[in-house]
């Protein structure tokens, strides 16, 4: 009898493991520029993959984790890494299950690193958004937002304030402890130097200080930071939130009292359940609004 129970238990666990493996398999991995990118970051040599993060990225990809029962929302994630790495695991792929459980498709962008070529990462974001909007019907997307952590938060906020048309405008933005400004008094200097170079002009600094480019048309924002983040000061989030409020853009700002920096995947973060609950509720309200409006496919899709 015990042997039979053991066999059944072993078979069940095997089945569970198989299901988990299937669940962790992305729907698609897309080469962003199959015919070659229009710009170059000047990097050479092979990409260096460290598991949870990659460096020396010259061949960008878009990894799509489609929701089984889509609710109309999708998120394009830009992981952080100071513009010298892409933390594709901890601030990207690892979030797929959480989003998928809510009916939200997650697409993780492994963007090219700038190496001082400041236009390169944004080129990749714009192309990723175009691809996802083109496949809106395939993935059940009616609203496509953008997410970013740390330097990826700067990239996401840049996409939210420097779009060129409906084909690459996000419908909303989610920012984890973001770098927002390039102002040397409160930016993250590593991100600043890797993106703009060590001797950037004031004109270029102003161009990529996203708090200076918020308008009434900037998409709604959900922003999170910690008051004891000494790597990327919470002032980045506060200044951006103030700019959004000044332009009457719907936005939420959550500043947790402790946590430091980089806590997105940290299960020991004291406010982990809180940020998940806060973000889940904000996204749920967006779904309610979406259903009320009964929108069709995202604007700019084909």
C-alpha cells in the first residue's frame, strides 16, 4: 500500500514539474532587428551571459510570455543594469508568472547597451513596441504599457516622454526605483556616463532628463521607490511624479521607508507583499476602465 502511494506521489510530482517547466517556457523569442539594426552601439565581441544578467549586448531580443487568458493588458519590461548590463532575469523574465496569473502578457526586452550611443536603447524600445502592437490581436493586447527598473526605469520613462507617434507611445508606465534625470546633482552617475558619456553637453543632459519632458499626453504612471535608496535617490521618482501632477497625468507614487535599491525580485524585501498588492490593484483598475470603454486593438497596430 505504502509503495503504491509512493509511486502515485512520485508520478504526481513529476507531472507538477513538467507543468512548471511548460509554464516557464516563453511563448516566443523574437530577434528585434532580423535585417540589422539602423544604429550601432560600437560594441564588438560575444555577449556575456551571467544567468540573471547579460552584458555586451549587441543583438537585442524580445521574449514574450503570453497570458493564457488575456485581460487586454500587456507590459514591455526594460530591466535595469546601469546601462552596462541588462538584468534580464531578476527584473524581467522572473516577473512573467506574476503578470500571467493576472491575465497580463509580459514581453521582456534585452536591449542593446548604449556604450555612449544614447539613441540605441530607445531605438530598440520603439521597435519592440511596434512589433507588439503589430501582434496585438495575436496576444489579445488592447493596452500596451512599459515597465522599467533602475536604469531600465530611465529607459521606460524616456519611452513614455520621447515617443514619436501612436506606434511607439506606451499606454501606461510602471517604474521601479527609476533613474529619471541626467542632472548630475541627483542622477545615478554610472547610468549617466554609460548613456551619455563622461562629458555630455548640457543640451544632451536636458534632453534625457525625463522630468523636463512630461506633457498632458504622457501616459499614466505607477512609480515605486525607497526612501533609503542611496544609489538612485528617491528624488528621481518625486521630481517625475511632481511633473506628472503639474500636467494632470494620472499617477501614483509609493515610497517605502526602507529597502534600498534593486528589490524587485527580493523575496526578503519588507514591503514585497505591499508593492505587489499596490501594483495589482492599480492594474486591476486599468482593466476595469478598459472594459468600460470597450476598446479595440491598441492604436498603431496593424
